[in-house]
C-alpha cells in the first residue's frame, strides 16, 4: 500500500515568542519539521506534502532541504486542522493509497508506531494515534466503544464526563486518501473554537458506517513543542536517547550526560568519547577513534585510531585519516590530514592538505585569508613544520621538507628543502644584566616617592 504524508506546519507557535516559525526550532541540530519527516521517511512515502502558513517561505525551504521532492501547500488562514488537511487536496490528486497526517511540531513519533497504525488500517477505515496521558490537560479525548473509536471530543467542547477520559488524541491520523478528503470536506466549524477540527472526521466516519479505531503509543512519542521550555525538555529527551543508542552500539562514554549529539552523529564501535564533547551536525567518527574532553566537532570525519583533543575544534570539511593526532587548542577547517600526521598544539590548519606522517609544530598557522579570498596550503608527506611557522597561502611545502621555527613561508618550499625566513639573532653581552638593574633602581625610587 502506497503512503502519502501530510504534515501540518502552518501554525504560529505563539508561545515560542520567536521570529522563527515554530517548526524550524531545532532539536539535535535539526528543525522539528525534519524530525517529523525523518520518522516517517522509513515508510518510503510516495508523496510528502507540507502545509505551511506562518513563515511559509522559510518552512517550505526547510521541507525541500530535507526532501527535494516534498510539496509545500499554503494555508493562508489557519482555520483548523481539518481545513489544513483540505489544502493538500490538489497535491494528493491521482494518489491512491493511505495518507498519514502528522504535525510538524511533534518530533518523536516512531516508525514502529506508524507501522502499527498502518497494520490497524487493514480492518479499519480511520486509525487515530492515541496515548494514555499522565495529565490529559487540554488534549482531545478519544471516546471508545470497545475497539471502536466512536468520536473525538476537543477539550473545549467536552463534558465533565468526557474530560475524565485519559486516552488522548496525538493528532496523527491514517486513512485512505479518498476517504480522508471526503471526510475533511464534510467537517464544519460549529464548535467552541469556530475551527474546522480534523478530529471531527471520526464521528462523521461513524455516521457513514465507516469504522475507526485507536492505536496507542507511549506518551513520550507524542510530545508536541509549544514553548522554549518544552523545546529544551525535548532536546534533553533526544540527547538521552542518542547517548543510549550509541552506547548500545559499542561507543564508550565516561560521562554521557556531558556529551551532546546531533540527529546525524555517527560513531563507530569502541570509539571513546571523553566528557564535555559537542557533536554539531555532520560528524562521523570511526571505530576506535578517541575524542578527548572539551572538543567541538562539526561537519568532520575522524578515521580509525585518530585522537582529537582535549580542547580541539574540528570545523566543516575536516577530514582526518587513520592514526592522525589533533591536540589541544588546534582548529582544523576544510582540510585533509593524511595518515599518521600530527597537529598537536595551538595551530590553525584551514583550506589545506597535510601529507602522511607530517608533523605540524606548535603555533603553526595556515594564513588562508587575504581579507577578500581564501587560499590553499598544500603540505607534502613526511614534512616537519617548525613551531610558529606562518604559511601564507597559496603555498606548497614539498614532501620531506622542513621549515625552521618562526619562518614566514611566502614561497613554495621544494621537496627535501628547508625554508628559513626570520630575522637573524644578535646577542648583546651583559645587556640584560644592565637593563635589569636600571629597571629595579627605577622601581625602588618610585616606591619611595
Ligand atoms: C490538536 C487536536 C487535539 C490533540 C492535539 C495534540 C484538533 C482539532 N485537535 O489540538 O485533539 O489532542 O492536537 O497535540 O485537531 N495547524 C495547521 N493549520 C491550522 C491549525 C493547526 O497547520 O489551521 C497545525 C499546527 O501548526 C500544529 C498542528 O496543526 O502543527 C496542531 O494544531 P494545534 O493548534 O496545536 O492543535 P491543538 O489545539 O493542540
Ligand atoms: Mg497543539
């Protein structure tokens, strides 16, 4: 059975108090919208339709960024969830199969839960995802008669007896496309909010002799984000899950609560992550690598046996081969560091290539920016770059070459050569002794006055 997704993301998110549309706030480095799209992507939807309204252009761009084939449809006025689904009618034209309606601000619905809903569709026309709420608050209530869901009552419209029901509506719905569109067309807005409620389709389906049921999941999956406090709580939930899933797949963490991960962080078996490490998006760490304390990684690839940190920063395009060592206060950006090379102390290596087994001395800087453009530094294999070398790009250092400490390299260094470019040293005999006594006398005089 083919699947289409309709993701509702037109709402304002007033309680976020933000210029950014709610669904673009991030968890684990990815917008809420992407999380919703990600959990459903395992179903291999034939069409993904995102209903946008507030901040439509930004939300549309984010949807396309996740899935270039996604279709965004506008809901100019937010007249309710059923009205939102109606906007998907044209985009669903010609589609035969089931539609799953999701909310863009509900990031944790699992693929297993969606699968369970699809399975329940075999013997039901409409399947709604419900959950037992610890505090049912203002959620819509699911009114069951045995296995049949007879209707959904919104909190505002519910009687006291209905409000006592703890089985609540998550908002996720699955039904055949044609049936769903027929049902949402029949929904009116004669209710406490004057909105077109998607939840009304259940009662209408019953009147038409169609059967509805509820599938339930853990309340944690149905969390929706409405405020910054809820966003932070959801981030904590996400981080806890990511840590457990990585540790379960063989990653070593001494203090997992201090390690922060992104939605796409990949870490291999027996890799060791020390405390206080941040993985921004786009990082892959291979098996057996070690990321030492207080490092920050983004858009980087760390190969087997490499060591990074403590206090290292890998920026986008950092590509570390096997057995590479990156030490404290080193920043690597858009640079390939080949097998066994070492950049151990206080260096900036950007827009560069460093050959195998080369050693980059403390305080080395690739001067990659001239104020207007970026330039590349190429360092061969088996080189020795002396401490405090300034490599003024574009520049190339040949294989097995050397630079003397404090050299400013402005011209290419041939293979096997040594570059030395610094002022000659002069020793002035006795000068330090004289200067010290002069300065001490001055200080003593000032002290008396
Ligand atoms: C909805 C459900 C309620 C359920 C709750 C779960 C209805 C009528 N009620 O209530 O039963 O318990 O979710 O969180 O469906 N949206 C649009 N266009 C609109 C209105 C909403 O795109 O015109 C989007 C919102 O951006 C949001 C989602 O639909 O992503 C849900 O809307 P929201 O206003 O939060 O519904 P609730 O009142 O919470
Ligand atoms: Mg809501």
